[in-house]
C-alpha cells in the first residue's frame, strides 16, 4: 500500500469532494497532491529577426537531441524483462522526434513567419494535430495520435525553454500528481520518484499514458473533469484506480477505508505474482497453455 502525509488540510480547502473519472490503472493510494501547470501556457511567443533564423534552427535541433537523450534515459530506467509496453511506447516517441512531418513544418514557421523555435514547435504541432480531427471519421485511435503529437511537441518546447520548465516535478514527500494531461515519458519518469498515483483531466483507458501507468503499476484515474479547478497542491487525495474515483480531503474514516482497499489490492497482486510460474493445469489435472 502507498500513502503519504495526511495532516489536516487548510480550513478553506474543499473537503470530501468525490470526482468521477476513468479507471486507468488499478490500485489505491492516499497522499498529498502536487498540481502541475500547463507547459503550453508558459511557452514564449516572440518574433525573431531575420538574422537570427539559422541560430533559432540550431536551437531547435539541439533541443530535439536533448529530448531524444532524456527519453532514451527514461526508457532504459523502466525496462523490465517480459514487459514490453513502456519501452515500445517510448520507442514510438523517439521515432516521432525525428519525423520530418513535424520538423520540416517547424523550420518553415521559423524561416517564413519568423517565430521563435518554441512558438514554431507548438504551431506546427497544432497544424498536424488538426489533420487528425478534421477526418470524417474521428475515432479514439486518431484522438490518441493527436495527443501523441502534442506530447512530443511539448517535450521539445520544454527543452527549448530550459530550466524554468524542464523539471516540472518537485517532490519533498510521496505525492499524488494532478495534471491536465501527462505524456507517457513523464509517466515513466515518475517510476523512479516517490509518486503514489496520478490524476488527469483528460485521457482514456487505452491511451499510451494509461497503458504506461498500468505497466509501471502506478494507480491512475484519467478523465477527471475539472480536477485542476477543484484540487490544490497540498490537499489530501485518495486515488482509487479500480473504481475510477478521486476523493479530495476525505475524513479519517474514508482514508482508513481506502488504505484497507489498497492492502487488499496489493495482497491480491502479490498472490498473482507468486502463482505466475506455477504449472498451468485445470483442477482435474489437465495441462493447458495460456497465451493471453
């Protein structure tokens, strides 16, 4: 079971509010919230002089290289024998970082519109993302690919902006992350930090971020509308990744119930892991082969 500090919240805090969402990754966690801001809102939108164009393009490709290096490092840190999802998803993001569809468009925005690299990256990404939603048949798969483009562009923008947004996570204790959305790379990076769970306002059960959370066994609820408006950093949060439920500043009874559910979940998971190498036979002794 995972749990952080549960000292009482400020008198002005919302208490006992239950937010519904999508159960993205099983498990129950109790801890203090850390609310992350929107990277896109912090991106500088400035024009450049013609004489600065080549310099700005150099900045762009240096940022792409740094983004690639950081994702490679994250991918290496979460590789587990027999678990392919984290590395496969991150490998796809590495490929997208080299995709000429994105980088050529970014260069054009720098050269023709004299936009700084950060602004050009987001503009180009928005254009590509719009191509997915302009289709006559917009389904969940296309919407997720739009998110992938947005995640990759934000990663490059963060590298371009440097220290001011490069490390958006600051942990002083086990933490529940609250965000509008999280990329699979950021989710994977949390595996080595004291992150108890995460909650996002958008996302689906089949999104890359949700798949990553399940592979890393981090409890998660996605699609929790208005989470950023209703949760503040420091609030005590219960995240129930099985029910798809988030409780803000619960009372002690609700906290103890959550911890009991967490113990049951982890005991069940431990039993499954302990039995995974046992012979595959039915109760009457007939051998079977499990392939999924």
